C-alpha cells in the first residue's frame, strides 16, 4: 500500500530556531495536509496543499507541495515553546473524489526555552 | 461552531466484551472517517462513511469491526469481542463535500484488560 516516510523522527531545538521537516512517498499524491497533535488530543489541521509547487503559509508555518508530487515540506520559523508536539504529514492519492488519508509516522518536536 | 465530538473519551473493556465508539461530525459535514492510532505511530485509516453508506472500508479488519453512519444520530464504530490488540486511540474525522480537509475529534482511548 501507499506509505509516507516522514523525517526526522524527532527534533530537539532551542526556542527561536527554525525547524524543517519533510515527507516523501514512492507514489504520487494529489493533496498534502500537515497536522499537529498534542498529547491526548486529536490532530489539528495546519495547512492544506492542492497543487504541485504550491507554497502556503499559516503564520510562522510554511509548507510546500513538491514538484514531483511525491514530497512535501513543513517549515516553522522562530519556534516557541507551544510549538511542542507531534507533526504529521498526510496525503490523499485518489482521483476525482476525496477519501482516506495516508499518514506519515510523525515528527516529535521538543523546544527548549 | 462545535468541532467533531467523540464519546466516550476513555473506554475500558475486558476481553470478549463489546466496544461502541461514537462520533458526531462538525455541523454541515456529511463525510465521516475513522482512524486508529497505536502509541508513537501515525494514524491508520479504517473506514469512510457518508449518511447511510459505507464508501470505503478497505482499512477495517474483516472480523469483529463494523461501522455505521445512520440518517439520524452519530456515527458508530463497533468492536465485538475485543482483544488486547484492539487497545488504541480511535479518531473520527469529518469533512464537507468536495474537500480533502479532514477535521479530527479528540479521540476515544480504548483499553482492553
């Protein structure tokens, strides 16, 4: 089945640093989504990407839909302690109608004050 | 606007009992998805439903698991004769028609003793 490989698995950074994480696949995805999950909670949608090459921002977050349609990147600038959590990429590979999402394994982000 | 609601948040069942997990989608959303998450893993798709219809159940185990989304009332994920391996967090998501963006509930954490 389809798989998304997300890296890095975990990151330990200082407050104020920028963060980059990415997601790759061996097959094409038509939509990429990035979520953040806090302990004991459900994932919260951060950014959705619909077109190859698209670059979208949401505050300090910027995500890109790779040109090959097989990867996506998420950057967080000037990290703050509340950025701590698990970040997941998710992709939709279907055709004309939407349905199930395939998730990456997650990147655990720790921010030291 | 209320988000996706799930209940119960925590459920403890003995082996062999039945578990019923409920999900009320966001107002205006007619598409419901169920995912399972094991500790320190990403979410795995189980089933996609619209009102009174199962659209995609490719991620559902063949036995003991069933899902419904009746005309009235919440979507139900039912696990019969639970085993220890069913212990996980179960998340429900909903989306409006024509959108890939899925919004998640807080999850139900099932523990089988």
